[in-house]
């Protein structure tokens, strides 16, 4: 049962007896003031303001650092793209001079490779210059002609290799019967028809050197959409002289 006292409102003890809570409290502690969080406390507000300023400075520094990193990444990407475009211009210029002089022309003074033939896949709208050698440095600029294999158009098997996501990405859509055209430095043109394609482990890859008819073998990594490069599989396209 609740009994109303003369001051302070109703109060019920656990045993049911009514008592006034202000009278029952000890002197001096009948009411304890609870300071509001927004109330200023000497020294605390200044520390809080300083902490907020520090966080704001750190946030601004992080924004600046992220902007610098982004600019550096964009700058590096633009540099690589510009370098690739300039290299292709120099390679085509060297190829034009090779066709005129009949001698191999280096695309730049310190180059360790030069254009050997021009390879065109009409159905895939692909047109690339094939370079001498098949080192990683050479493949950065175009397909490489494997040393020791036949020159494209000559008797035997001409083996060309390139990266799956750049110069040989067009192999993804080739089909038996598609045409490949090889333009040589002497001005001669050779036409090939794709006979077929297959996937194999590079450790089991065996490519013949001598073939009954002039053959063109194109090799690249597989699968074409692999996230991690350098897998063991190879995609091999074989074409024969038409």
C-alpha cells in the first residue's frame, strides 16, 4: 500500500511501511545533484576541444596522404601507358625502315630486339609486330619469335609467344578456319588457316621443329581470365599455310 507523506511524495519501503524519503534520508544527502554532460567543467572542456582539434588534424593529414598516393598511382599508370605507346610507335618506325632497307633495325639504341614479321588476324581485328627473341623483356613490347624455330612463312614450324592479356588476347576468340596473315620484311605475304587449338601443361608441351607444310604455332598462358599470372597451363593455336 502507498501512503502519501507531507513532503516529497509517496514512498513505500520493502516491508510495506510508508515513510517520507526526504525525512528518512540523512542530513545533507537527501538530494544529490547530477551534473549534465553538457555542463562545463573547468579544464575538461579545454582538453576535449584540444582532442577534437587533434582528430581533425589527423583526418586532414590522412586525406592529404590518400590524395598523394592516388596521384602517384595515376601518374605511374599514365607513365606506363605513355611508355607503351611511344614504344609501339618506335617499333613500327623500325619496321618501316626494315622493309625499306631489308636489314634489321633496332627500335631504340639500347634495344636487344627488333621487328621480325607483322602478324594480322583479320577476323579478330588484331595487328601486331612480332619481335626477335622470347624473353620477358621482349614480351613486354610484343609477341616474340622463339629462337631456333622457323621464320614465319619458311618451311618448318614458326613458334610465336606472347602474353594472354595483351598482344595475344585475340587468341581467346579464334576458331578453326580463321585466317592469319604474316607480312615479312622482304615484302612477301604468307596466309595461314587455323587448324585447331588445345590446352596443355607447359611441362608436357612438345612442339615439332620440322613440319610437312609451313606451320605457325602461337603459344600463350591459360586461362585467359586468370587472376594470378604464371600458371602452368598454355593455350596453343596451330595454323598451317593456306
